[in-house]
C-alpha cells in the first residue's frame, strides 16, 4: 500500500494543492491522480482559521467520493458537524472563519456544502487502520490499548489527545505526551498539536506543522516515510507551536 498522509489543512487550500503537486500528482478534471496509484489520506481538521475552508470541504468530498483519498475527522471537523446539525456550539477557536465563509454563500450553495460535509463526516471512521492494521491514522493520536476500539474514551482521545481536564492560559486544554509512552509496533500518524518540525518518536509521527499558523503543510509518504512539505502563506504565529522537552 502506498499512501501520502497530509497533516491538518485548516482551510489552507492553496498550500494543499501545491503540496499535492509536489507529491507528483497530476490533476485530471480537478482531481489528483498519481501515476503509481498512490492515494492521499487526511488526518482531519480540514477547516477553520484558514482562508478557504469551503473549497477544502468540497475538494476532499470529491476525493473521497471518487476513491482517491482516505479521511478521518478531527475535533474541528466534529465541531463543524455539530454546527451543521444545528447544535449550540461556540463560534470561536477558528469556527468563526468557516461560519463567515459559509454565511456569504447563496442559500442553495449553503445547502449543498452542508450536505457534502455531513456525508463526508458520517461516512468517515473514527480513525483509519490501513495496510492490514500496520498503519494507524488518528487525528490526535491513539493509545496502543485503544486500537481496535471506538468507545467514548477512545473518541475523546482520538479527537482531543490525552487531555488532563486542565486549561492553559489561552484556553487550550493541557495534554499529556502520549507519544513518549507509546510502545506499539503499529505506525501511528497524527496531527492536532502544531509542531515546528515533524515529530518522530516511538513509531509515531506528528505531521501537523502548523500551516495555518505560518509554518508548513506536511505530507508523510508511506511506506517510504519520506517527508514532503510546502511553506505556508499565512502569518507566522510562534506561540501556537508546541515545544516538547
């Protein structure tokens, strides 16, 4: 199996297209095709904060529908899904940009985008188990003993990481460093926590290199484990990146 796993996009549509081209895909009828039959995979958090969340939704919907990509949702995807359900969610922490984009659309287009995203989300697995279970793609990661399960604790971990229940001064949750404790044989690829450079530890790969905060958009080529990146066009916000000891 050959797959190119892309980190948190967060509405950075231009960087996404640039990265896909850099991965040697060619576009046919706006869909990326690889001559070697490679497929794309997404770790979630497609929308929010960046400039073109609606285009990202429609593009990835088309990819998945045409069997050209795998997708598993992140916490921002989960929140947008609840927003589209009509649940009461806070229009903050990035959702305000997607909300504004969405509300600028004509009513007919709003209905179409909502339907596409809900279909994409509802058909997605909580996390991806690929290559006969040797590769796990989970938005915020997954503990070894949670692999194969989907109960509430697993869902919370996969969407938000190993949260303690405490909050940092800027409102973000305090998270334990689960990857440091991981001892499994499966390769785990995840995002969620922006890092300046891909973090490789104990057979885990954090590929959220903070594109929406002015870092890079990263792809990890599997099974080669090569890293391919494009620079962000967004302003650099250093305090949004996590430094691990």
